């Protein structure tokens, strides 16, 4: 009797799994969202961020070739991989016009008496203006200009005093992202967010389509329906996300510093929470297009509250707490810590606890929602 009951339960789960699997693979719109969107968006973003860092950002230098110091400044900037002197202008107003026209991203303006000040052993001044509305270009302009001016300082000190030993020597190492590349910074979070968004929209489309057609799952148990549907989407995302985190990471040379089983320990509750949330939310839609209209706009708020693009210290504490109801908020923090920095599970215990709590909460919501889908 026990064996027959077990067989009946397994057969029921398999039937629901197969039903949901067919709903995805036999529907072009759902398949595009659930299966292929992760590849399309992931590859598109990775290609867009392929350069990782900006180089040869165009700048203008105020002043002509009438003195050796100006010439040396220009030669140092052109030797730097960060910036390129695209214009030599006569005054600061002309440089500001070039900035307004977005022909340059920064201005270096040595004082008119810079050479005289240096020769007279007085302190010279060099003004650096950067367009901070584009922070990546601004960073390259400032770093390139400061490095060049520091090199000029060292050369002047050596010419005056002979051998020069700086009082403090520092060594800079960029941990976990040596090139300071934007792709390495943002792509781990984006991949997880794409999974969440596609699951919410795709599962919502499946639920609404079945409701429109009056279809029911081959079971009277909402719990069995929830488990069967969850297993179907777990299988799909295990394949697609597994490909992204292995082959895709390798192709675009994204670092993977985490131990594989720790990465699985973070991804597993995240996928469960997202899939169960999608089932709960999917019950709210009566038409398949509604999930796209209502959920697509949430991608930007989800990105913000995840802390991937803006540190949590930069927004109010209440918003951070509210953001914890979204699975990606805790998952992104844990994933970046484990995958990018090689952290242990103990280091991300609060995030994992939150994810498993969401699994329980959204699991109950999914069971309630699937009552209307029972046969």
C-alpha cells in the first residue's frame, strides 16, 4: 500500500512536471522569455561591457607650445592609456565650449605662470576639470591627469635635488577586480536579476494562458501542483543558469573565485524563492500579456534595491528593509560575496537565512495560488 501511494505521488508530480514543461516549450512567447532571454540579455550586456574600462578619453589642454612645461604635460598625457589630448585651446572658455558639445570629457589648465613658478622654486598650479555626469570618463580623466602631474613633480624634484626618494612608498592593489572593469562589477548581479525577471514574466504568462483556456493540472492537490511546477522551472534554470555561470563566464573571462558547492548553496534557495514567488504572483493575471505590462517596469527598482548599482548605505534603511522581500536583494549580496570574493557560507548566513525564509513564505503563497489550477 505504501509503495502504491508513493508511486501515485511520483506519477502525479511527473505528470504536472511534464504539463508545465510542455507549457514552456510549446509556447514561443514563453520559451523566448524563460529560456532564451537569459542568453540574449546576458550576451548583449557582456558584449556591451566587453571593453571593461575606458581608454584614451579625449581631453583639452589650455595653453600652447610656448613653454617646455606645457609640452611635457601634453606628452605625458598622450603617453597615458587613460587619456588623449584631443584639443589644444587658448583659454578656458573655449575648453568649456568643447565640454558642452561633448567633444571632450575633461580639461587640464596649467596656470599661465606655471613655468616661471617652477623655475623660481614656487608652487605651481594646474586645474583639472572633469565632466562628472559620466562617472566612468570622469574617473579616467582625474586618474590620468593626477598620475601625469605626479610624474612631472617627481621629475622636477630629481632635476633640482638629484636622486629622489619619496618619504612614503605605497602599493595599490585592486582586489577582486584588478582592471576595475565595469563588466566584472555589474554582470554577476545582472545575470541573477534577469533570471528573476524572466521567471516572474514567464510563469505569469503560463498561468494566465492556462486560465484563459480553462486548463487544469492533473491533480487535485495544490501542494503537488506547486512542487511539480517548481521542479519544471528548476530544471530549466539549472540548465540555462548553469551554462551562463560556466561557459558564458569562461568566454567573457569573468572571474569565478567561489567553491562550486557554495555557489550552489546560494543559487538553490534563490531559484526556489523566485519560482515560488512567480507562481504566487502569476495567479493575479487574467491575460498572458498582463504579466509583461505589470512586471517589466520592476526591473529597474529591483536592480536598485539589490545594492548592485548603489551601495545600501546610499539609500534609506526602510527601503533596504522593504527590498529584502525581493529575492534578488539578498541573493545578489550573497552571490557577489561567494562568487567574486570567495567568501564562506558563514559570511553570507544572514542573506541565506532571508532567502530560505522567502522560500517558506512564497511557498505558502504559491500553494494558495495553485488552488485555482487544480483539476
